[in-house]
C-alpha cells in the first residue's frame, strides 16, 4: 500500500511517516502543497494524508484539484481546525475523512484502514441487500420481495446510505452531512419527512419493519430476522 503524506510540520510528518512504515506501508512525503500536488497528480497512491494548511498550495485546493480531474484516491485531512464548519468545508471539498490535531497514531491508522475499506467496497459492490430489500446500484432499482419501488432521488440517496450502514444507528447529523450535504439547519424536519415517506414505501404492507427510529439517537435499517 502506497501512502502520500503532505505535511509541512517536520515533527508531525516524521511521526506519521515512521509509524506508517513500521505498519508496513510504503510512504512518500511532501513538505509543501506544491510538491504534494505534483506527486498526487502524477503518481498512484492508495491513500493520501493531507494537512489542510500548507505553504504554496493549501490542502483543500489539492483535494479539489484531484477531484476535478476524477482522481478518486481516498484523502484523509489533517488539521488543527476542528470546528464543524471547518470539517464541513474539508469533506465538501472532496475529503473522505477529517482528523483533528493532535491525534493518536492508532486513530490515524484506524481511519486510514476505514477509508481503504470504503474505497474497496465502493469499487466492487453493485448490489446492496438488507433482508428482502435490495438495491441494484447499476440499474438504480430498489425492490422488496419482488415489488419495485419508485423512489425520488433524495429518497434513493437516503436509502442507499442507510443500507450501507445496515445494523448501525445512523444519527441525524450523519444524514445531514452525507445525504443533504449540510445545506439544512440541524433543527429542520426534512429528515423526519423523508424517513416517513421512505418507511411508507419500503415497509408498508410487509410483516417485517426494516426501518426503525431509535429514540434519542437516530434511525436504523436492519433485518429483524
């Protein structure tokens, strides 16, 4: 696995590079954004770790340039900026995860492994299944026990996210960040409205209820068996 580390702080960079090499990764390091951008766009990496504030070219510009050129290399953003707005900007720029400094190396490693798993899953998975509910990602088709559902684009995106996190509690914040792209106030009832509509379509008339509300926590899509 090849990792590109773009970090201008020598102490932090040495800490990351040393730990990754000891964990079996092949690591390249760029000490500024200009060099990092060249490496990221001309060489192949399995994941890039990009500091947000860099000399010459900032981290968000690097990520936006990669995404504009259809480069799908997973990017983990490192930053001392930990406010929600800062995280939002990083993720909307095309980052796959966001880790606030200071951090433990064990968490950095776990996040790298997580984005690599997601990348592999996205690249190979063409069908999602929860109980008798199925989503064909290529045909953009949703069925349950053979019945085809006509979902609106936002309903489809919502269901896809829930299916990808089947068996897990999905919070309102997670849905706002990943389905609505942070365009709505957290107090909006838009999530409740769409969850209700989705439940009417995929659960109404079926003995098993797959989509449930976890009071005080969020929602869960799961096969009750």
